[in-house]
C-alpha cells in the first residue's frame, strides 16, 4: 500500500442480502428443487446485489467502498470456508476439476447429502442468525478455492458501484471453528493460523488487482471472551494483521469489531498496520482517552448507529459520541455498530403500522440515512441540526405514548414475591405426574410443530385477505390438527402435540395475541440459509386480554386418550426473536411477558391439559459475550421462565425445549429453569451433550434429540438406536425422553413420517433391552 485511500465518511457494516421481497430465498429454493438452473440463480443473485448497491447510493452512501459487499448465497462463514479451502475431509472430494469449491459444493456443505451430514449450525454472537461451523484439523488443505468474492466485486464495479468486499477475518474464522473429526484430542484450530493467512493474502491481492480500494475483515470474536489466554489471542491478532498488511498489492484494510467493546484487543489492533478500525460505539462505553490516543493515524469507523435493533437513533446522543472521538484528534467516519443484516430493509414499507409507531423505527434503509446525517454532522454540525432535533422530538413522543406504560402491569410486577417464582420440590411433582400420566420408559414425543404444508400457508394467506371467513380458517386448522393427531396415534407416540398449524411463527403468533406488540408485513430477516423470520416489535407494556392457545389445545386433547402437550413460547425467546423496546431493562420486559404466559398456563390446566411445554430455544442466544455480564443475564432470564411456569400444579408436567447443544456454559441455568422435562438439540452434534448432562448430574427428565430436522436427511432406525444407546450410557433411562432435535415445521411430510417411524421403532428396540 502506498497511498491510503480515504475511508467513506458514511458506510454500513453490512446490509440484508435476502432481497426486499425475499427474492434470494425464492431463487435458492427453486435451484435446490431443480426448478431453475445455476445461471438463473446467478442472475437473481446479481439483481439483488445491484439493487442493494443502487439503493444505498441513492440513500447517500456515495463514496467509493461505502456499500458493503456483504451479499451471500447462504452464510458469510460458509463463504469463508469455500474461499479458504476449509471443507472437511468427511465430505470426500468436493473440489471441481479447477480445484474450486463451486456452488454445488457450497450447498452440499450447508445441507449435507444422503451420505454426509451437513456442517453444524450455531448462532452468530448474540443474534438469531445462524452460521455454519467450520471443522478444522491438521489435514485441512487451505487454498484459494473460490474467486466468487472477486467476481462479485467486479460485477458491481462494472455496473458503476465500487463496493467494499467482506470476509470473516482469520482470527474469528478459526475461533469459530471446531476441531475436525480427524484431529487429535485437544487440537486447537487457531494453531493453523500460519496456513490460513497466505490464502487471505492471496484473496486480498486478487481483490486489489480487480480494483478494490478497501476490504472489510470482520473480527467480532474479538469482543467476546474466549477460552484461550488473552496474550495468545493478542499474539494471533498481531501476527495476522502484520502478515495481511505487509507490503504488496492489497486493498486498504478495515477490521470491524461489532457486538461490543474491544477492551483487551484494542491496543493490539491499534498497533497493527491496518488502515481503519471499526468500533461498536453504540453498545457500552467508548474507549478511554488513553485508548483513543493509540488510534491516532488510523481511520476510526464509529459504529454509533445500532445495526441489531430497529429503534430510531438518538442522533443527539450519537453526535455527542462522535464529538468525543473527534475531540481526541481522530480521523472519524460514521457507520453502524453491526451489520444491518439483522434488521429488515425498510420501515417505510410498513404502511399498516400506526404512523406514530412507524416514526419510532429505523430499518436498514433508515439507518443508512442516519449514518449519512451523522457523517454530515461531523463535516458541519449545523447541516444536521434539524434532523437531530426531529429525532429528539420523536424519541420524546415515544416515551409519552399511550400503552408504553400501563399502571396495572407495573403494579402486578411490583407485588411479586419469591413464592411466585418457585414450585414444589421435584420429587413431589414427579410422583404427582407419574400418577397423572402413566408414561412408559423412554416416552416418545415431538417438539411441537408438524410440517407447515402449502395448504396450511395458503389457508392462512386466504384468511388474511378475507377470501375465507375466520370460521372456515378455524375449521381447516382443526382438520389439520385431526390429521396430525391421527398420524401420531398411528406412529404410536406417547405424548402428542397438536402440530401448531395455526401459528405462522412461534413468537409472532403470541405477539399478535398480546397487547404491547405490533407485527410487520415485509420485515423479514435471515435466520439461516434461505430461512427467514419476521420479528415482531415489542414496544409497550405487555398484557393478555384473552386466552390464546386454549381452544386449540382443548380440541386436540378431545381427539385422543393420550396426553396432549400444550405449547407456549417462553418469555426469553419472545424477547430474543422480537425487536424489543430499549427504554427499560430486558428483565422487566421479560417478566411482563411471563405474567401473560402464567395466566395462559392456568387456563390450559383448567381446560384439562396435563403437560405444557414452554419453549426457550433462545436462552443461549442472548447470553452476553463477556463472562462478567453473564450472571446478571442468567438471573433475569431464568427467573422470567420460573415466573411464567411456577403457578402450575404439581401434577402438571412442565416441559421446555432448547435448540442447541452447547450446554456446558449454561447448564446451571438450564437446571435453574426447574422444568420437569427438557428437550435439546443433540443429533447434529452426535449426542455430545449427554456428557455435559452426566457431569452435571442433571436430575430431571431430558430428551436429547435423535433426529436432525435441519436437514432433509432421514435418520435410519439403526442410527437412532445407536444415538439412544449412547444416551442411556450417560443418562439414567428413567429420565430419558425420545424426540427430534426441534419442531418439524420446515420439513416435508414424506421425510418426517419415515423419520418418526424410525424414531419410534428404535425406541421400542432400546426399551426392550432396558
Ligand atoms: N414448539 C416449537 C416447534 O416445534 C419449537 C420450535 C423451536 O424450538 N424453534 O416448532
Ligand atoms: Zn428447537
């Protein structure tokens, strides 16, 4: 690098890539189904990329490299895997004749095949986005195995927009990796740093040759506490960026560090010969004056606009933060705290929302405007005075709006005592439940949803449009429930579910039936791959005006002698998968939701439901990235679950469901939920979790999943028998339940039926040997 190009005054760290109308989802799923070919998929992808570039330029991101090149067909970590030659050996030969990991290889890694399980998936920092976990070992054959990032850059450039290519940075890439199957015990993927750096260097030089002036290397792992000593981490960061920033053809380097403050790594990055450092200047405190002094000579990309939530920015507060950075003599530019891939495209599209609520919101496009306004403020404070004053006025109107604070909700919360958070001792409950339920050993159940067929979705769409009446819709859902109950009877499940056909989404359904929430029409965000969710907006105090699930549960129970599980979504998950008000502690909001659920549980019990599952798949997701912040989080989150469930009678069996297998860190908290039965993900991680359960001495019911529902693959009976065999070696059989990893809503009926049949057959086989 000889002359450092100026970093754009206003930029976004990343932008949604699914398309404003989920065009990518449609194209990718059509490609998988064989309805379109690769050329058509490529054309759809290009249209989205170009649409994004043009939109952001129109919104004022006009400087070169201001538009983030964050498009991805599936996942940014998978992009890194395919660019670095990091495909696991267990997939066999995936590289094509040119030595590249092409699009077919890419999707095979993501989705698996008849012979191979896909890469494991886990949550990206404290978001609801899932990435694919790299598997690295001594055998990983790092090489530049894809040129897609370069081609994408060239395509945008040829169409008039110089983007800023994005790659997950080397340290984060290796920290997020797990050891491959072939690696020796204790192998640390970070030990391959020296081998991966030359591939990054090669990609950087190709980008420079294509004309890229900036590259963004994303290092969010540096804001999270890691399991390795800080000095080792500092050394890895220092080494990486001295290699990548060494002389030679390369773009200027921006290292981005979303999701929190850098603390220990800030001096390391400040001293590294990179040209720009992004800091999350929204969440938490700004760096100290001494730390800021270290940054002299670099461009500081200040992420003052929240990329992760949807509230309109307090521009005056952001301007004050920018002033601090500027007063330290730094070369400051303005950006978002994280990629805006975690928020929807455009609040202006939500015409159905009350105008007042809409004025409180900033989706990705509004955030682009905020960033541009703040960049103008840095250049000339007077130029943005009226925009800043308007934001201040809107924030004040939000605080005073009707429904934001309801005295009756606040009084009920203030009157709670410890008794409201505690049930009887487990032994007492266990005896009462045994009497009430008479279940066989290794009871079989599912997690709640059955496939959401196109008939169900079209019925809902017709009901929403008014093409069928509410009664007709209700009848269609009841017909579906009847089919699902009959199927489970036929398959011989022990504890049944109604299948959740009436729910568009496990959080939105409750949001639509509670006060204090609103929902969007186009507000989709990517969850993983082609899967999107539409988070609700939790803006006010929460109340339940009427029972929500009771009619369905009661109907389903009337169809069978077997116990029917009532199905609710827990308070933490309702928060995690919504956009939540930021004007009070999350724990207070969680307890408001908990009280609504507590009333629902009482109504379900009164209707004769004996088992009630309260899903908390997101408990792990909100866990703070810094250990020091974790106890306070676990305290309020666990308590909100207990507040929701502790009103249940001893004979009512409370289940919970969690969607991940990394149990270790939060096992005390999971135990603290005090649920009678806990179902968890375990199939994709091949039962690793039972070791944690055994070490911990987990004492209540537990159902480690034996069927990975995130892939179309059907587990054979022998495979399930083997998984159960592993489970009974670690967990006493009388505690064990048999269930899939998660709900079945995303699967098709053919694969589901066969998989569930194998699951029941395997259970009977293992039961016979007990
Ligand atoms: N009960 C929900 C379902 O089966 C749970 C889903 C989840 O854990 N994400 O769909
Ligand atoms: Zn789940």
